[in-house]
């Protein structure tokens, strides 16, 4: 029996900042437009006011990976 693949958990504010920096996304509004959320939501994520759930984290990672 093989072990189940490791699933990435929710995303931290620091990981989000690092991904944005690595992909040249300078503004919360740029990321918000790409993933279909309000700019204020991204701002709250970046400041740690709200957590980024697993599904949203996967979406963000996928979008930033293909940029």
C-alpha cells in the first residue's frame, strides 16, 4: 500500500507575497482581477486578516504558475 500524496495546505500571507513577487504581480488589484475576487480580499490575505483556504490557495498557485 502506498502513502497518499501530500496535499498542500492553505496559504500563508508570506507565501502569497513570495508568489506575487516571484511572478511580478505588484498590486493586490492585479491578483484580484486574475482570480476573480475583490482587491480588498487580497489585501486582507496579505495582511493576515483572513486565511486563504486550500481551494483558493490551489487556484492562486495554478494561476501564478502559468503566468
